[in-house]
């Protein structure tokens, strides 16, 4: 997967959580890029979506963004979380 924006060390906070979500509705690698860009618009979120596996690995700061906000951002793009 292409990563246009790599996280900077200052963006990674020690008190972060990581989750992996299985997704449906991805049709191409552009879908993965769209998901990453939308999630990284949320404060404290770094995302790496894999089109081939239909999953996204998300590291986030729970003091800035909740899992519900992450789920909403994905569903708002038209993808479903399995």
C-alpha cells in the first residue's frame, strides 16, 4: 500500500490505542487511500488500510478521538465494518 503521509514521531503519543477493523465495500486501492485520508483528518489518528486484506489498522489517542468517531468516519464514506 502506498503511504503518502508518514507519521512524524511528534504525532505519535505514548498513550495510544491500536485497533484493526475488517471492512467490506472496498473496490480498489483508491478506497484504501480515501479511508486513510478521512481517518487521519481526525485528531490523533494514524491509519494504514490494506485493500488486499480489506482491513485497516488504526492507532489513535483516545483522549482526542473515540472509536465511535472512527467507525462513523468509515461508515460515512460508504464502507461497512464487519
